[in-house]
C-alpha cells in the first residue's frame, strides 16, 4: 500500500487513501514527474476519485471545485486542494513492482 493524503486549501476536508492503483496504471513519465515534484500532485486524486471505494476522495475533489474554485479565479495558480504521497513507500513499491520506473527516479 502506498499511503497518500489530500486536503482542501481551506483544510475543511482531509482524507487518507491508498494511491497504489494510480502507481499500477500510470505511465513512467507521470510517476517520474510526481517524484520530481516532491510526491505532490492533484492528478492522483483526479484519476482515482471515480473508483469504487474512493467516494470520500470524490467528495473532497467536488467540494474543492464547487466551494473553492471561485476564489482561484483571482489567482489561477492557487490550488484548491493538495495531495501528497508517501515518497519512501512509493519508491519501495516501485522497486518491487515496477523496477524499470524505480531505476529512473533520482
């Protein structure tokens, strides 16, 4: 399991979830980009939010879009939510399950 946490910019919503399905399906460049960004990306939540068992994640993304999106119109770089993956867990999982990708992470 690769633990991840998402929280809204206003800290009203926060959820922990298993990001392993994303790592199983993501292409190598996406995983490498995530590592280079310090294991932080909203793409993981956006990818998993419609899966069964990730309803809480969907609710967080929906809340961020409906409640916080208007505030981001003034500053388009402002993120309405953030997701952080446990980097050491991700690297360990990649070494075991996708060693070709793990070898490309610095």
